[in-house]
């Protein structure tokens, strides 16, 4: 069990991550660095498994809020959720195979993707403010399923920023507005979190006391984030998305070049 001051730091990070994740995704880029900082002596897979317990609390509550809102029909969520779960299990298995040999290479890749996402969003001021689907329901679900599998794999393999990547993909590729993209991404992210969590738990890769206490804080944050997103609408979600991505870029750059 970490010291009281470290635990307080982890609880604050979990709550903030839950709020951000519930609204626009990206909570893992807050909780995972916090866990690596606070629990530096633990194995990577134990930290990833602990983070999945934490993330599942927030995504379960946030996804429930979005499903209850009816903003995306449930029938359009099922196939992407199943694909994300399958991808996440494969990703988690891959994480064990490459344990200790991939973390340093993921940060530059994430930084490049985040910079690209931020620039693309800023250069298109109306991106994601209106819901203008580009495909019929059949092809929309097909592309959503493929995207969910790919990002689900990444979520199981490493995880940080998976929700943000999902939102961006659904906005840019499918033509969703930010609110609907957030709703679909949250249910997909929930499925990938649950699937990879079961895999990590089956291997005993988690720290129960830390995970459960942080999960409570993350759940409260996720509830508040989803409620705020539904109340404020797509323009607010887009603004927060831009702020969060910019913050994540600074965080990743600091970890890579300053620490």
C-alpha cells in the first residue's frame, strides 16, 4: 500500500481522469503516468491491470449515462463493442509478450498522433459541431467496428488516449458530431476496458487496495464528466477535447524531453 500522500495524489488523479474520460476520453493519459510515478517499483502489467480496474469504474458510469440518453441507438453500439473487446484481449496478450520492451516507444508515437489530431481540429473550426454522417447505417457500423477493433487492440496493449482516438476517428471518418462521437466511444471504450480487465485479473496483474480506492474516485469523475457533456453539447465537448489534447501533448513532451 502506498504512503497516505501518494494515495491522495493517486485519488486526485483518478477523479480528474474520470471527469476528462467521461466527457472526451484521454483519462488514461492522466491515470497511467500517475500510477507509474506513484508505484514505480511495480511491474508494468500490474500497473496496466490496476489502471483497467480504475478506468472501468468511470467508463461504466459514463457509458450508462450516454446509453440512457438515447443519443446513439443501442443496436448501433453492439458490433463496435464486441470488436473492441476482441481487440483489447489480443492487445493485452501482446502486452505480456513485450512487457518492458515497448513503453519507451509508445510515447513518441502518441505525441505525434496527438499533435496531428490537435492541428487537424484547429484547422477545421466546424469539425464535429454538426452531426452529418457520411455513410449509410450499414457502412457506418462496418467502419465503426473496424475502428473499434483497432483502437481496442491499442487499449489492451497500452491504453492511454484510446477514448480520445475513438472520438477523433468517429468525427473525422464517420462524420459524427463530438457529442455523439463521445457517446459511441464511451460504450466502445467500456467494452475494451472490461475485456482487457478480465484478462489482466486472470493473471493476477493488479493491486487491489490501490485499484479499488482509485476506482471510486474515477467513478465519481466519470459520472460528472458524462453529465456535463450531455448538458453542454457538442461545441463544449469540442472545446474541452481541444484543451485536453493540448494538455496531453505538453504532458507527453515533458515526460520525453524534460524528465
